[in-house]
């Protein structure tokens, strides 16, 4: 079994170019990617700008005649990071072979049409779902939300757990500790606004917070001890159609799904949104009132029955329709 270390780009040194900082480890059918963000978390405005530029110029990141730094107005490493993030949150995709131009995904098209500046909380929850389920492209994020069970933790706790996970999944192939530390720092910067982590360094003129901080999924547990905690968002912050989109995407055409599966299975609503049982049931009751599902807790059953088979895209479309109605 041969292991390769690369980032998916061809370079003068072959498949792996040591000048790139992202690392992918392939063993058989399994792949993991770390530090592909080059230490840059998503800045406000990045995703909307990226979508707009990709729509108008699909070869933005591969055109040799025009410099993407000039088009986007950001530095070279930030360009690499933005290219990665657009795909990691499910807004764009690139072909695996041939000329790697970017195009909007079906979700990207819906977001670009209905919320191009990514101002709606529901849009952020949808992108959070897409990011948290990226086991291969955003392994550290997938692990943090789906496999890492500690509710309060330090960087050392997380990195050690991730190392153990990699060794089990990757047949004993280690990953540089620097990459894992950088991924942890990027996760914290993604979800923890700077006014909490570094209040003295916050300037209104230099707002580089990540929009995902609005979701409130991580907070500081003890600043002196440098411990953090996962946070459950309030049920009222979720639009029913956003949650339904995730449920339907994970249901695989089933009509009945166990409540425990919704809460504990990787990539489902409990994991990707940090939900506890009470909050999840509160959200499900709200969806039930709209007639989209029925909660069954009789005769030893703890399941939901889905009343209509809708696709992920159908639910997202319904979500944006409710936004328009509200406006």
C-alpha cells in the first residue's frame, strides 16, 4: 500500500509541490487534507467576492494572463486560501482532471441568486453543514464536529485526539504537528469573534472576523487556562427548512429516521450544529408544526416520519422563499 503526500496540484516536483502548505495523505481510497487554508480563515466578504468573480471568470485561479491577486485585491497566499474555502464550504467545484476552472455548485447557484452577500444566518448554517461534513477536504473540521467528543478542551486536547484519529484512519501514517496546530488555530478563528479572543486588538477599521462567528458554535471556557467549549445555538436561530435540508440530505430517501441518529450520527444535525437533545427536539417540534415531519415517541419508537420526500436543493429553495416572504 503506497502513501502519497500532495495537494492535488501538479508542480515542477511532480504531484507534490513542497512550496504549497496544504497536505493530503492518500492511502487506498482514504484521503485527508490538512492546512489547505494556509493559515487564513474565511474573512468577511471573501466568499461573496469569490462567487462573483468565479461567475464572471471561471478560470480566475488558473488563467496565466491575468493575475488573480489583481482581480481579487488580496495577496498570493490569500488567493490560495480563498480558492480552497470556496470549495470547502460547497459553493464552487473544480474538475479533478483537466483545466481546473471553478463553477458554482447547485448550492452555490442558490446562494448567489438569493443571498449573494451571505447576510442570512440560514445561509451560514448551510455552509457550516457543507464544511463540517468534508471528511477529506477539511478533515480537521470534520473531526472537530463529528468525532471529537470533548465539550471543553485545550489545543493540546484537540491535537492529541486528532493525531490518534489520523493514526487509526491512516494506518499509522503521522501528520506534521504544525499542520494540526494551525488547523486548530484556524478553527478557533473561524468560530470565535476577535472581540472575545483578543478584545484589545479589535479595530472597527480592520474587521477581519470570519462570518461563521455569528453562529456562536465555540466560546472561551477559561481564558487563563486557554480552554474553549462547544456551544449549542438557540433553537430559534434555525430556520426549519435549513434543518430539513440537512435531514433530507442525510436520510438517503428513508421515510423514518431515529432521533438518536439525528443527534449522534456524523454529519447529521446534532453533530454539525452542536445540538443537545433538548434543543434538537425543540427544533423538530417547530418543523412538525409546519407539517414536514412527524415525531413518533410511542410503542417504544423514537423516530421522525418524513411526510414528503424533498431533495436538499428543494429545501434550500423553500428556505429562500420564506426569506422573500418575510421581506
